[in-house]
C-alpha cells in the first residue's frame, strides 16, 4: 500500500516537472517581457520578473503590434466562420442529396488536401496580383475558404447521424437548410468546435503567405510583427520587446485552445471510431 | 445509399463556393506550377522561355539544392525521432491513473496553439550567446558558451530544438488518444501473468500503438517539411552558410528573392511529390484516417 502511494506520488512529481519543462520557454518569455533593457542585458541572466511592469507591452503595442494582432484576429475569425460555412454546405450536399458525379465532386474537393499553401505560393501570388487582391485582407482570407479536411470530417460526421432523422424531416416537409440549422448543426457541436479551433489556430499561425502577399504594416499579421521585433532586425536589440510581442501573439490562440480543447478531444475521439 | 433530398439544382448551389475556390485558388495554381516548372521566367513574368526539364537538371546538379535536400532530411529526421520519442514518454506519464493527470494533460499539450514563429523567437532568445539562459547554464556546468547563431551545426541544433518543442503538444494529443484506445484487460492480463512494466510497454502498448505512431511519423514529416518556414525565417533565415536552408526556404529564396518563378516552381513540384508520397502512404497504411489539420 505504502509502495503504491509512493509510486503515485512519484508520477505526480514527474507530471509537474514535465509540465514545467514544456512550459519553461514560455515562462522565460513572460518574465523577460517585464524587464527593462538593462535588466535583460544583466549577467547572470535575471530570471525573476523585472521592474518594467506592462510598460514594454505598451511600447510594443504602440509600434504597431497591436494593430497586427487585431488584423490576425480579424482574418482568423473570418476564415474560421467562412471555411466552416462553405464546408458545411458542401457536406450537406454530399450527404443528403443524390445527384450525378457526386463521388467525383467529393474526390475533387478531397484531393486538394495534397495542395498545401507552400507548394502553391509562387503562382498563387501572381494570381492574387492579377485579381487586384494583393496586399489586402481578401488575399489572406478568400483563398482559404474551401477545405478538404473540413468537408471530409463534416461529411463523415453527417454520415454517422441516423438516416431516420432526415426521413422524419422530409416527411414533416422540413427543407434541407432548415434541417441543417435545426438538426445537423446542433448535433455536430463537437466536430464544429474542433474544426473551429484547428482552423483559427492554423490561420493565426500562418507566416509564409502573409509575408509574401502583404506589403503594408497596417495590414500585416502579428506573426510577421515578431520578425520585426527580433533583435538585429531594424536596429532593435531588445529581447524584452520581442518577448512582449510573443505574449501578445500567443494569448488569443491559447485562449481559444483552452476553451475548445474538450470539444477537440471529443470531436477527435468520435472521428477515431472505426 | 441513404434516403435523400431529390433536387437537381440545390446540391450544386451548395457546392458552388467550394468548387469555385478549389478551381481558382487550388487547382489553377497547381496547373501553373506544372507549366512554369518547364519555363525560364524573367522580368517578373514578362518574358518566358520554354526550357523543358532544364530547371530540374539544374536543381539536381546544384550543390546548394542538394545541400538543402540533405539539410531537410537531417532536420525532419531529427524532429520526427526526437518529437515522437519525447512525446511518447510524456503521453505514457499523462496516461497514468493518478489524481491530477487529467489536468496535467492540458499542461503538456497547450504549445499546440503556438506558432512556429513564436517557437523560433523564444528559443532564439534562450540560445542567445550573451543573455540566454542556455549558455548561462552550459557555462556554469561545463564552462562552455557556444556561439549558437554562427556555427553551422549549432544553428541547426537550435532550429531542431525549437521545432521539436513545438511539435510535442500535437504528438501527445494523438498518443494519448491512442493509449486510451488500448483495452485495459490486455495490460491487466499481462500484469497477472507477471510481465514487468517494461515488458508490458514493449510487448503490448507499443505494438498496439504502432498505427498511431505511423500516423504521427507521416504527419510530423509533412509538418516539418511545410510548416517551419516561419521558424527558420525568424531564427536563422536559412543560414549560417545555408546550414538551416530547408527545402521550403530554398524554394522561397528562388521564387521571392531572386524572382526565378520557373526555378521555384520546379522546386514546388518536388515538394508536391513529397506531399503526395507521404499522404498516399498514410492512406494506404493507416486505414482511412483523416485528421484535423488546417488545410
């Protein structure tokens, strides 16, 4: 009995130590973000909170990172809602209608899972310029609205909903859109929550595409702001500013993750069922 | 076939946004890549000359590109091996039935939400030769303070460390799901038969987890090849002396620094072949699992 208790205690200690190790880089970042330039440069490195309080955040916000964070929030929200909307309509058609070439259309959408952005950037950049969408929010949102993954997962989820539901709906004269809003969406909360989280974080974390297509700082996303704050870029030599930028760039996706991680786990577990 | 609404027009209306975006922003660029890879493009696309396979011949005879392939292999190989083994340890620990394990799961997976660029800049700070805690620690313990930024192998180490840390959360999520799907009675039976903890892991847990691990192997390869542009850009910009010049970074350099669209498209096509290969392998060998990813 004693032995078992010892073992449990040991596991708990290991869990705490591992969690701290995983978090350590971010803990250091947060601590540094409260330090003055002199404290950052001190030796040995100062690993306790500094005396700058939130002053460095205000500084970072003023040089444009605040605006960039709002840009990221805007495009991530638009793509999350838009992509799920577009994909849910596609999945509705693919599961609840019979029409010619249905499997072909599904395949057509699904195969784009193999066309990641980095592979397409060269011609995508030219295309967006031709469409006069360069350096705009359109360039950061519209190309991302269709999704192989979201369509696939929603289709799979809809197929797991008993067919008697749609039969009942049809008998009652409920049309497809009403069926979608009254029955399908409420029955898909976990899948939708998981998709929303993954999409939001994916768009928020984009780097290559905004770097190429956005040229003005007022429309740039916060990830590229980090590059601006990197010591050595543009004469800045202040790690506290860079770390304040890191905290600003990570708070929103982290909150979304913590809010939706239960849905993510459950939505994921469901998709695991064979 | 399940019973369904029978309208000929509505399904096409519902599908039209997806189809239009796929054609315009996904298929059209892919066709362009195939085409451009056979051309030399100059003056921002004003002049184009058909050169057949010359771009590819040039690529595979270029020491820089061959070096980039090698760098990518070392980088991805290290990230995958380290990422999966460390995550396995973390997942086994978090799967123990002790008070607080559930909470610690969140403590282990949250870096999933952070971007590669964030991982890059934070680790760049930790590795900073003058003010970083890593050099302070190595100085204290071993009396050495490597110039991490300026040596080829140490810069690569830095980038691998940041990318591995970034991928842990993702791997732990999937390994935990895999561990929870292992029927408890197998392990209990083995325990009754006197199998040690190590034997149980090696003979039961690991074989039953192998589909998950194979899936992670493929996904981690795809991720390490394609999502670490920001990480490298923030940390090293591919340097020093191309030490961290992974394939995607080389493609960016050709396409957007030297504006060689044809040359960059040939590289895109090679990257595409890698995605296709890995994705097909995943579908073939791990049933029909598609998982949550951004694309």
